[in-house]
């Protein structure tokens, strides 16, 4: 019987999904995100899919994927359906029926749907412990005036008082996202996020009144906030226009790509000798690269673990995985 298991990961702003169609003979499977209004959106896959672009190729009937575009603070469920060639091979629905929720923690996210390893959390403040080194941070500062471009063409006709409009649907949001980065590494992370020029995704709590949106960022600026260039704070101004959800496959999560694994294991033989499995690699545990989002150690653990007892129960022998931020 097909199965699907989902685990919300608020620290990374995503949902971890595992599907199993091993007893059906299915070779491909698709996962649909079901929103509270009943509408569905295919979860983007990050490996080879069939011609539809939404079905992930199964290995031994199983697959692991991540929904990095899930809306925050919203209960969602997932439905997986398999294929044998073009023939349906069963379905599975996630539990609980009420859905799982990825909590925002009162933060926003700026994501790259096609490059989820580059996703960045946007915060309003960073809790500081006594005597601690200041943490990295990308601060959400403001969103400028929202403009919605007029595309209706008004034609002036001879000897007619009023022009005749040729109606066109008004454009989406155009605005400027303003950020401040705390450390040089944060500045570089924002630059990397924008480097490929593909559409980004901005999402956050409903309380901010900023709708989740895909955005194409125009030429943007990075400015210093003081004449002392050793002060690492930088201001980023990102003008953008709203665009449709981009099509295409996604690259892996940070720590789960071949490029990340090579920093820890020189060869596949070395990885095998260390006991690394493909499942652990996909989960980001085959690399020494710390997740960018996982840097929020003390401030983000409470999003998933209410007490240290619960935290210790999840990581009973080692804090290595905790540092990597797999939760």
C-alpha cells in the first residue's frame, strides 16, 4: 500500500516528504500540496522526472523530496499518486487530516525555488546571549510602495469627447524590498541568492499584509552604512516585479548536493565506508557544510522543540546533526 510521511521543518521553512510505492511497482510518483481551500499545487521535484515535469523518478519505489515553497502558518496536506508508465498505481494521503504547519516564527523568507540551497531567512531582530559573538542575520527592513502597472491602452478617436479604452489586465506588484545584512557572509548570501537571475519567492506571516509572491529582481544595490568599511552592516535595495511561479526542476537543499558532499568525502568509496546512505545524503547529513538557515541555533530551536528534554530525545547521542540543522 502506498504511503507518504511529511515532517514540517520551520527552521528551514520547508516540509520534508518521504513516499513509498515499493509494493505497487510504480516507477514515478507525484506529490500535490493541498491548501485549506481545496486547491492543489504540485510539489517541485529535484531529480529526473517524466515528461510531465511533476513526477519524481522512484528508486526501489521510494523517494525523498522537499516542499520549499509551502506557505507559512498554513495547514496543508499532501497527496501522492504513482504511475507505472502511464497507468495509475495508487495514491496516499498524509496525516494528520488537519494538515501540517510550517511556523514562521514571526520571520519572513526570501527563497530561490529552483535553488533551495540558497534560501534565506529574513528576521526583525536576533536574540543575543551574554558574551556571545553577534550572530549572522539578514534583517527585513521595509517594503516600498506597491505599484500595479496599468496595461490598458486608451485610444483617442476623432470628434469623440472621451477616449476608448482597450482593456488589459493590470500588472502584478512592483516594489522594492529593503534588507540589511549583519555580517559579510550574510551580504554574500544575498548576492548568491540573486546571482542566477531566476525568480525568487517572498513569503511571510499574514500579519505583515505582504502576499506571498514570486519576484524577478532588477538591478539592485548594496550600500555601506558607515565610512568605516570594516563595519560589516550592509543595506540592500532590491527592486522587483511580481511574476508567475517558475517552471523547472529544483536543485538540492544545502548540504544535500554532490558539491557539498565532496567537501567531506573525496570519493564514493569513502562515503560508503563511513556508512553514508543516499537517504542520509538527501537529508543533508553527508556534508560538513552548515545550513545557512541552521545558524539560528538558540533562537529557532523553540519553533520545533518546546523543551531541552524534547531536544535531547530527538538527538540522544550527538549534537552534530543538530548543528547541521536537519530539524
